[in-house]
């Protein structure tokens, strides 16, 4: 449960960094580093959700 909370908190932090440092900044710059940071955290969060909720316990019994 603690790892799930930390993973969700890092997803929120990656969203915050994406918007504050890359999307809302004025000028000529690239947004891809922020998108890559967000996608990395999102894929890790999604895989932990699949591992936590997607398996059944009947295989082990």
C-alpha cells in the first residue's frame, strides 16, 4: 500500500513538473523532456496497478 501511495505521489509530481516547467513556460523550447518524465512515471504506475489488481490468487493454491 505504501508503494502504491508513493507511486501515485510521483505521478502527481511528474504532472506538476510537466506543466510548470515545460507546458506553461513562455518562449521557444521543447516539451518532450516533461512528457518523457510523465510517461515514465505513468507506465510504472500502470504496471504496478496491473500487478496489484490484475492477478488472481487461485493460481497459487
